[in-house]
């Protein structure tokens, strides 16, 4: 004989009345087992004799020997037996790490083909005020050592048990041979297996034939004197018991049957089986009250951990090898069409450049408000008159360099220090507005006066004198009707904001929704101003310096670019160097959409970008220089 938990074997052996010398270890031979069965009145078998699981041959032999000698055998391939009255578990781990919580002293016996559901059912019974006596996990093998007939006999002779709950899976005729003299709640599962032709789940849970789930339901309905399955909507039961197909209905069925027999619960109900979600998201849908479940505070220690998680802004992506992989784009193996963040390139080809920029930057296609914000931010960033980037690009162009080298010369100047103030501003805005409880960055009713920020941090947003670019962007936002709580807060400050502050407010607005939905990391949100400036500078540097006059870009006034024109149209005009019509803009838009990922034409150009990220060190994402990645992407031959 072997008992689970041999470190405590002496106490268990004393409980079952066997001397310690009768314990057999994993090395016991079949002859040793046969001899033990011949000497003892009950044997607990743990499945460690033959490589962790007893074979059908061994199970058959052990069961036959036990029946010949009138010996009860528990096991082998199961979670054993538990006694709630004596607080003892033998042969397994019924009740989990804290058996005292679910295995409460009561009057209901449990017999289950599943070890896990044995404990689950005991916990469910607590919600109706019922405790347990003996719990037996039989396993679900072709040969079950202590099966339903043996359990029915033991139940009839157990004065403590007033009723029983059976959890039955398809396969075997054991339940058909059981003769119950006390009320029984039978839970029969596995109707879904009726379409299968081979074993699934527990060994022996076979489908088809005359022992599938439907057949067992008919057996129990005949034995219990009912003509239908018990459900809360249609409670069908008798004094002999009830049949259920959902373990969540077991407590209600047991209450009804025991009430019919004049038996009251063992104690007051504890808890309920109502759905109690710790997290909830309706995805913006207005659900009926029956479906809109309220969120409850999780039990300790999970409640405290969830509270800390709620304070986290954005997501934290797991560290993982990215060789031959991408966290953003993928290629459909059937259609060979690439997608970016779940958006097919065929769909992206129909979207505007600014929509696809939102998709690439914040993992979601932009709506009308987002497009307005991108048009203002990127439109103001493409004007490079008087900037060293334009001089570098022009010098590279006049030296006869290829277009990608020209762009690299310009973008290499837009280093992290030039974007540092805007990045700091975004980080400060995210922290301040999250503490204030902002949910929607476009909420016009949000009280911006509730924002708390140190004087030193507010100084980062203030301009020294007038800032023409900041005024240009604010005017563009107003002209386009863009909504942003961050921009409203900037406008409420006593000092006029600088251009970095306005760009930071736009970036925070774009990132706020994805941050709330845990689609974006905080670091990516902080880097958005740098991303936007690089994108705008790439368009601006592609245009000859002669076409960038004071207050004009490619012949268009800056106020018109920022306040009315789309980025798609402006970029197309910059590429062709002339006025463009709607058909040309659409063709340009489709081309950009098709080339949006690195899994299509021009994919080799991304190799340089990946190499640049690796060189900066993935262990410290803050060190990655985005301009170097852009320039490496431009320099690699397509």
C-alpha cells in the first residue's frame, strides 16, 4: 500500500489502521501488491507503480484481486479520498492548498470522475449551506477500482451522509449498476464528445455506443424518477434526486431535493455562485443590465495587486526574442497579404496617410479628431526653413547623393536632445492627467483646473516670449476643430506655451486612448513627439531648399497646410513637385498603404532599422535613438 504524502505516512497509516510496515513504495512488485491485497481490508493505490500511470492490464488485475478477496481499492489514477469530518486526505490533494476552506463538515458525500471537480463541487455546495462527509475521486479509466456501485453501497452504510453528488463522464456502465438508497444529484457532462470517435480528456471517456453522456442521462432520469434535466428556469426533481448537466446548478438542485425530503442545510449559506468579475470592459457598448455585470473587489492578495495594476499607465511588453518575428506586422500564410496591428494592407491602402500614421504610432487607426491632430503636428514639423536639417539635406543633395542618403543626412541631426523637452512634457502630462482621473482625452467637460503640477515642471511648457510655431499649431487645431483636454490645459496656463509643449499635448491626446486600453507602452507614448518630428522632417528634407521659403512650403502657406490641407495631399505635392489632383493623391495614398509594413515590397529596408535598435541595446529601450533607426532604414538599399 502507498499513501500520498509519505512524509506524513505514519499519521495516515494510523488513521486507516495499518502498521507502517505495510506501506509499499514505488518499487513494489506486482507480487508485493497481490500479497498486500490478500492481507488488508482496504488499499489506497497511488499511480506510481508503472511510470506514473497504471496500465489497463495492471488496473484490471488489481480490481479483480480486490473483488475476489472483498477488499476496497481506491485509485489508482485519481486524486484519492478526503474525509471532511476527520480532516484527512489520502492518496491525493483534494481541497487544494487550503482544504479547510472547501472541505467543511456536513452531510453530503461526493463521488467524481474528475479530481479537480471534486473540490469545485464541494466549494459550490457551501453557497447553499451544505458541507461534505467523504469525497472520492475515482478517476476515469476503463477499470475504476472504487466505482459507482461500491460508492452506492458505502453511502447506504454511512450514517453521516444524507445525500450524494455524482459527477459522471462518458464511458463505462458503472453508474448503471449502482443501487442508491439515498437522494442523489447526478451531474452528467460530455455531450460534446458524442461527435468524437476516439478517447479525449480522461482515459476511457469514450464517445458513442450505449455509454455516452446522453445514455447516462437516460439512466439517471429513469432511476431518479424525472423526465428532464434540472435547470434554474425549469427545476425538474423528485425526492430521489435530480439530473443536472452544469455543476453550477448542483447547489440549487440539492436544495430542492433535500427540501422535498424535509432535510435542512448543514449551516448558513456562504457566498454565492453569481458571476463576480474582477475586471470588466464593455468595449464602449451600452449593455442591458442583465449583461452589464458589476465589478467586485478581488479577494486578497489579488485585490491589492489589481489596484496597483490599475495605476499603471499603458502596457509593459514582455521581453522575448524577436529574431524572424515582429510585434506589429505579420504576413497571412494563406493570402500572403501583410497586416499591421491587425489591419490588412489592402485596407490600409484605402486609408489616408495620417490615418496610417496613427495606426503605426499608436496601434489604432485614427478617427477624425486624431487625423486633425496628426495633420497639425506633422504639418508644422515638415517646414524646415532655417533649420540645420534642411542645410544638411541640401548639401547632401548638391553633392550628388541618392535620396535615401539625403534623408539620412537630415534625420541624423534630429537627435534625442532636440526632442528631450517635448518628451519630458509628454511624460509630465501623462502622470498629471492620470492622477486627475482623465478617461477620455477629448472630454470637453473635464476640469483642467484639477491638474496638479510642480512649478518647475510647468516651466517646461512655458515659452520665452512668443513662439510662432506654437501659435501656428494652436491656430491649426482651432481651425480644424480638434478636441483635446491637454491643449485646453495648455491654453489655461498664464504663460503662452512653447512649440514643444503643444506637440506634447497633441501626442498625449493621440496616445491617451491606446494607453488606457493597454495597447501602448508609456515609453512609446513619451517618444511620440520625436516620431512625429522625424516623419515630418523626412517629408520636409525631401524637398529642395528653394521650395521652402519663409512661411511657405511647396508654394503653400503654412497656415493653409496646418489649418486645412491633409498630410496626404501635402506629401504627394512634395514628392511630385507640383499641384496634384484627387486621382494622384489617391494613388499616392494607396502606394503608402501598401508599403506600410516590412513584410511586402521594400522589406529589406527595415533590416537597417532593426540593426540600429539592436546596436543601442534592447535592455535599455530609452537608449534607442529613433533618428538613427530612421536613417538606417533610409540608407539600406531597397
